[in-house]
């Protein structure tokens, strides 16, 4: 990681309401935080160059606007100064064509600044929307903890949301739920509380974040694990990064192999082969054709699907200039063993799967990336839960979305292409 260039260092939190709680004033809290951190607010903004090195000798680098919460400063809470610095960070990115990477570690909006702290949620959201309209990437890194107004605004508005394993992320914390909904009945709360509740892993399982990475040695730090995850995403989303010669050479070598793998052959028609457990499946094809793939999971709202997968990929030699083509891929997965097939619901997607595909299509459209879909399904999941979750609506919405996509979409049927379940990603 390159040396950061700090921005907006003089924007400071202030006790404009002359707030106090009990015998302690907000002014005293601020003075204590300044003494502890050497900073004048809980958010810092800089421009830095991120780099990732790979085992094959290739590397990638990208300049970004990097924004981080400092939990040591009043729990990284969001006040007026913090909101102003975040917005200025986005505006700097927009003026210079840079992605924004925002490390979230916060207890939420700062109550000592009243309603004006809550207004920062909406203020930053306007900046996020403008960044999206300009097709500039925005990634959030959710470290422990990320709660309240931060989680309910920009932390969950990013193009890609990356969580750190074990990080606590949510809106209302467990203590609030225990106090309000269970009237401090700990036994009743424990009985109904889901496993891994409000952890990054829980959010991943429920489709609300895209990736989970291992934590760094220092809690809340931005280190090699997160830097590699960010670079992996920016390599596809951002056209402004740079590759080393080793990367370009690897792509050139891979291109003939990819072309050979894609060469069509003529064989005798046997429909039974479409269900053969050992035939080539979409995941195998992507592994063979792509020099770089980042899986993005979940519909971003409620659920992830074990059958419908997708993410960001580079296809070596596929671009007009012979370089790698940046694409979004969406595909059904089944597996090559009975256990894998059961885990993938035998290739039958739930409504959350089609909504995951829809989210990826919108992401592709925002960044002008072609969409490649690989169909291999006997049909959508026929079940009570699927109907309750709106299977018809999910497939129907995808059909209209694909009909209006402003980027190219290519569909490859690799095995079965059954009914409306196949059309949901292959119009």
C-alpha cells in the first residue's frame, strides 16, 4: 500500500449544542478523544494506492479515496464533521475519477449532536448516489463493530460489501433488542436468537454482504487480507487500475487455451448427457476461461441462494485489443457429487437466486460491463418457501430487466435449460 495523502484534516467535531449527560459534557468527551487519537474527528480521509500480489507473480494496483472510522474517537460515531469529511471524500473521488473505499467501524450516529447527526445519513447517501451515477466504484469494509446509522446508510449502499470474519454488524444491537422486545428476559432472548446473529458470517449467509475475509492481527486494521479483497473487485469494476507485465503476459498465454476451450464441437445428440453428473458445468467453464474471478453472493437484502451464483471476472484475450474483457458472470451450479448436488438444491434456484442475478445485472449496467450467463437448470425451485417468497415475481422482474439492459448479455446453455427457471437468467 502506498503512502497515504491526507485530506480535510482541519474539519473538527464541535459541541455546538453544549450537550452534557450527567456530570460529563460533550466538550470534555471531545477533548479526551483528541488527546487519545491526535485527530479532531472520528473519520479520516486520504488518497492512497492499493496493491495486491498474487502467487503467479502478477500484481494489481489502484489509486483510491480511502475513508476510515477511528473507533477510538467516540466509538467512531457519525457526527456533522464526520459526515462532511465523508461527503468531501466522495466529491474528491468524483472530481478525480477515483473509487471510494470506506472502512466502517462505528456505534452509529452521535447522539450528542442530536438530529443533525442523523441528517448525515441522508447527506452522505446523496454523495453515494452521485458516485454511482458517475459509474465510479464504491466499496465498504465492515469491521467490528458496525451499527446504527452507519450500517443503515452508506455501509450497506456500496457496490461491494466486504465483511471481516467475526465482525458484529447490524442496526439494533443485541442489548437494544433484549431491552425492548424481550423486556430483559435473557432466557427468552437466548432461545430465539439465531446462531452467529449479526456477525459478518450471518450477513453473508443471509445475502446482505458479498465477501467475508479473515481478520487482521490488529483488530479493525486495514491489512493485506482486506487490501487483496478490494483490489480483486476493483480489477474488474475500475478501468483505472494498472497491471504488471506479468499479469499481461499471463493473460496472453491464457488466451489461446481459453479459445480452445470455447471451440464448438459436433457430437451425436443425446439429451441424457444434459444431466450427467460428471459433465462440464458452468463453474468448471468459468474456472477454465477466467484468469480472475470474485464471487459476489446474495440478493443484498434477505438471502443467498445455493444454486444461483455470480460475480466479477476477467476473460483473457476476449477484449477487442486482445486484452482481458471485464465481465459480470451469472450461472447455475449443481455439483459433481450427490452431496454437492443436494447442497446446491439440484440446480433449482429460489427467488433469492433470481434477485441475486438481478443485482448483478444492475451492477454490470452501472459499470458498463457485459453480462455472461450460463444456464444449467431443470427449472426454478418448486416449493412452499419459494412461492411464499415470490418466485413468479422474481423471474418476471428479471425478464423485464434483461429486456431493457443497456449492456450486452450473452447466454450459454451448458446442460439443462428448463422452463421459466432457465429464462430467469437467459432471455
